[in-house]
């Protein structure tokens, strides 16, 4: 789909015709719509895996939360270590 959009865009650049421009804009809209749909589906599967894991063994959910908060925890641990040794 994206390759087709690029071909139509190049065709529009060479001819500068109004029909090629409209075709390109139509394909841009289609690609945007499909991209949003795919991203939404990926996010929903990601969240559903976390929800399933929260009800189960909670291993993956803990890993994800740990990775999201890694910089905050690292900074907190570093300051605690500096305070104990300093």
C-alpha cells in the first residue's frame, strides 16, 4: 500500500496533473487510516496481555512496569547509595 502511494506521488511530481494529485491524496488518507487502525490493534493487544498477566502470575506486568520506571528507580537507588557511603 505504501509502495503504491510512493509510485503515485512520483507520477504526480512528473506530470503535476490534478487527477494524479487527487489519487495521491486519496492514497495518503487510506494509508493514514490503516496505520491508525494497526497501531490501535497493537495497543489493545499489549494492554490485554498486561491485564491477563495481572490476573495470573504477574511476571510480564512487573517487568513492563519495572522497565517503564527504570530511570526513576535507578536515580533513586543511586542517591540512596551516595547517601549511605557519603
